[in-house]
């Protein structure tokens, strides 16, 4: 490809809304352009890389026996009503009406649609497992679309679905998909971790996320040397509290002191000695939750514990009723709620501080059992670095990641609600055991940039997904010798089956180098002054950032076959 004839509209300035490097590079380097918040066009470079990522995904999905299909983006609301997600998916689901006033959904995911296809067309256990996938556009009206294609409202996802006869069969298929995912992200040369995850609105019991290691990642992962790793949304670290002899409980005046920070300051006590009382409405009931002062409540854990999405903060009226006090002073002693739960971080605490259910009052030296009866200890707070690993009790450390893939064991969530059944070998009608498996294709592309870009050496695309394998950079195209050599190399490399780009534009060297760093082609050959002086070419290997001056006859052996 001749750079002068290609469409790579580069720009010098970072886009105003860009917070992370991949967003900046993709816009400045001419990979993408924004149309609206979270809605992007992939320009030639962007689509070229995306197709290569898709090729790797297809290779590994095909290998494990998944068949590619292509489902519609538009789906009738009836299917979503059958599964129950019409009501629970919320504002993230884009809904439209047709000219007959019928409701439709722009698919945020495709469980309902694929289940409709399978329930109509697969009848016998003999046809199972049935495994299908597609690479399709998804719509999610994200509350905060940002980071370019990383969190779009319209984005490309590879989504796959499996239908098995038995639970064991479903786990086997899930394990196969897990291996395929590992092969995909290894092929993409990404450093990543597989972590335990919450299932969210997709549902099911077990799920794992694939996290690309990157400081800019939105997800926090807690991990242990023993191999345990979990998204903080799911991680279950063990918290320890020192044991002490019980002291007498007493009320203290705490004028205008409400938050944990204020209480800690005012009473000169660590947050670990304070217990917060949080009131939530869960399926219409007002329940209390005690959490250690240095922790935050994790609603995702509560959604899975209570198996419902119907969980929200209690309304002011309900809080006042339960505490007989204005907001800010709720405490467990004398609290009027249906049930009082406590996070496991509270277990073993003694002589702690709580709200006094009275204006400007807290209670000191409160103790479990003597002063507070808890119905059950449950894991309902975010754990933290330094908590103990639930598997081996070593200390957990944390790092940031970008979620590029998510795999789920779904069980019969969709097959039961949508009455999708097959006949087993005894002629018995049973619901399919399902699994589903997603990869954000555009997000993966951005994640590669987050991981492979560095300020000094620019971008580096791994060979298998690079937009080009080799870039030829003649520095002064007006010089016949330079231009002649560059064109000769260009033709030769093409004849060797490399995908080559030559920057044949008559521009100053500084601009050409800067744009080359945005393009990130893994091998760059500079034909410049050194060539005129000594016949040497400069080869840059972007994967190692190593530059070497070499003779032409050594060039080809230094560029691996694509
Ligand atoms: P997140 O927590 O980041 O919103 P999710 O859990 O909602 O992700 P899934 O429903 O598991 O995502 O979707 C499968 C994959 O699709 C994700 O692992 C991610 O790579 C990608 N994905 C999800 N939402 C977006 C988005 N708004 N833009 C781009 N890719 C996305
Ligand atoms: Mg999401």
C-alpha cells in the first residue's frame, strides 16, 4: 500500500474527550472517527485490524466445533418478555417501535434470539451439544460511554451460545470454550488473566472474565500467588479482626458527625472499629446490612445472594421509620427491620462504634450477640488488597484490567423461561443446559494499544493483527537513489507475501516518524542518509524497540514470515 493513496486521516491533537491512550492513538492515528457519544466509524486501519482479530477468533471457535451464524440486530420485544429481561434489563437496552407501534429491541446480547432458533430447530439429544456463534453489532445505551471503542453504545461483539443435554455436558463445553479463549488471547500476544466474575444481567451461576493487564483498566482484580484471581465485584477475601475483652456500651454525643470519616476523626478511632448500618429494600422488604467502616457495600454480591435485581437503597421515609432518627445516624441497636445481615468483615469485631438511631448520637463499645443480633453473616462488601486469599490465606494483591471476554455457565435460565426443550434418550422432554461466551472485538483492539503503546517507542501491533507487517520509510523521496531503493524493497517484500506500506509522501522526516509511531507496524525499514553514505538500512523491530543498521542482504532474514 502506498501511504499517499491510503486513507489514514491523522491529526496532531488528542480528541478533547479522550482520557486513555488507546482512544488518543486511535483518533490521532486515523483508525476511528466519532459520530456520536459511544458511536464510531472504523476507518481503513481500524477495520483492517478488527478483521484480523476476528480471523483469530473464528479460527479458535471453529476449531472447538462452534458454527458461525449471523442473527438480526433487531428483535421483537415478545422474546425479551418471555425471558423476563424486557423488564429487568433497564435503560441500557435500546428499544424502538416500528410503524405499527410494536416494540423492538436493538440487541445488547442474543440469548433470547439464539434460544428461539434452537427451540424451533433442535429436537433431540442426538443433535447436542449445539454450539453457535456470531460476530455482530451490539447496542447498549451505556450510562457513560467513553474511552472510544472501549465502551461504546454500538460495538462489535463475538457472542457464542451452547446448548447441552446435561449439566456435565454444559461444563465440558464451557471448559472447551475457556481453552479456546486462552488460545485467542495468547495468539493476540496479550498479557491477561482469567478471573472469577459476577454474572450480571446475563445470569447463570458460574462465570469468568478475561482481563487484559493495563493500568487504565476499569476493573480491579484481586489475585493471589496460589492462582486465585477474581474481579473485585466477586472476590471473597478473608478479613480478620483482633479479639478484645468486651467493654460497657455507652452513648456519645457526636454533633453533626455523620460519615465514617467524620466519626473516625471525631472519636479518634480507626475506620476498622466502626460499623456502618445500611438499609436496603430487597424485593419490597426493608433489610439492614452491617459493614465494617473501611468497606463499601457490594450490591452485585447481594443481587446474586438474594437472586434478584430488585435491590435498591431504602427511601428516606423507610429509614426514618426503621431508626426513629434522621438520616445519618442509623445503627443496629434497636433497629426495626425485617432482618439484619452483616458482612463477613464484621465477624469477630468487638467494642465497635455504630450509629445511635438518634440525632447527633453514636454508640461506643458495641458487641455482637450481647448488643446486636445478626440473622446471618454474608459476603456483601468489596474486599481489598491485603485481605486473605479464600483459597490459601496468603495476602491478596490487586491490579487493574480491561475485560475483553466473559464466559458463563447459564444453566436453564433461558431454556426454562422460554420453554426450550429437547427429548432425551428416554423420550423425556428436558430444558437445554446453556452456556454463553462473549468477546468485545473493538475493546480487544483498544486493549492491545493500552498494553503495547509506550511513549518512547510508540505503538507496536503484534504481527498477527498488525495493519501491515513492514513499513518502508524513505526519508527524502526527492532523492532518486533513496526513492529507487525504497520502491525496490517495497516490491520485493510484497513478492515475499508481506503486507507492506511505503510512506512515499514528500513530507519532513519528523512528521513521517511521528506518524509511523502511531501506525505501529512491527517492522520498519528507514531508507535515509545512512543509506546514501554507507548503503545501510535502519531496521526497527517494534516488539523489542531494537534498531539496527544492516545491509540489504541481511534485511530479509531479520523479518520473520508473517
Ligand atoms: P462491562 O462490565 O465492561 O460493561 P459487561 O459485563 O457488560 O462488560 P458482557 O455482557 O459480558 O459485558 O459482554 C461481553 C463482552 O463484550 C465484554 O467482555 C466486553 O469485552 C464487551 N463489551 C461489553 N460492553 C461493551 C461496550 N459498551 N463497548 C465495547 N465492548 C463491550
Ligand atoms: Mg456492561
